[in-house]
C-alpha cells in the first residue's frame, strides 16, 4: 500500500518539485499540498496521512507550532521538517516540538524519497550537517548515567543501531529478531531515557558520549 503524504509549504516552486518527486515514487501517494498550516488539526483528522512534510517558515502558523499541534492529537505520526534553515534554534525547536526528521530543502531531490521510507520504518532522517548539529546541541539531561546503566545489553545494542541510522527493519534483520521485538525494545529504551522519539534517544546518546556515532 502506498505511503500517504501530506505537504505543508508556502513556496509554490518547492510544492511543484515535491509534487513531481512524490508522484514519481511508486511507494508514495500525495494526498494534498497546503500553502499554510492553519487547518493542520482538521487536516490530520480528515486525511489521515502516513507522513507529513512540514516547512518551518510559513505565515500564520509556522512549522514548529504546527508540529506541536499535531502532537496534541497524534503523538506517533511522522513529521519531516523541510527548511532552508540549519541554525541551532530552528533545528532544536523543531525537534523539541516533536519533529521526526529534518531535511534541508537544497537536498530535497536527493533525500526526500528515502526520508519518507526511513520514517515509515521507524528511523529519523536528517541531512548530515543537521544531524551533527542536533546530536551536539541537545542539553545534557539529569541522571543520564543512571538512565543508560538501566538499559539491558540488548537495549544498548539497539540504541547503537539507532545512532548509526538503522531503521527498525534493518535492526531486525541484523539481529535476526522480529520488527515487533525491535519495537518492544525501543519502547523500553524511550521509557528508560525519558524520551519520545528515535531522534531524542540518539541525541541524548551522542550528547552524553554514551555510544559512538558514525555519520
């Protein structure tokens, strides 16, 4: 079944490019392209997308606020930020709001198709330069050492896979376990690290030098 994609972006030229990219992808289905996020809650409820592509800099309700609104009604819907901004404030605010991935617009053609598939497989796609910034700037959480010590060996191994950019499917194949088992372990990791997404777990692991990152 095709991945249903909902797009929010006020740049008409980019919307046209995204339309072509998504329509050319046999695994994706474009639901609608919106020039703003004023009706984001109603859109999510009515259209039921599998993935949302969200611009940050829009008039009225900006992308960060839109993600926050989405999270109030759906805490698991993948939202990939599409933006020209790679400064720390925009990145950090988007991730804290609940964004699942962060792709710079200049890399959309090369990265968007794989990014959509990655989030559907449980990953957190980020343009490389953004990933380095995200992983380096997340504030150190209290009691991190105790949190990481609470992880089992299996959970630590799976966290390392997340740090290295593996999707749930890839982790399952490498460890020869089911995807449901991977999801079970990752839920435990989230609970123990007090995070809500793969991005937050990876960020905490890197910031606190818990694991090695290969980018």
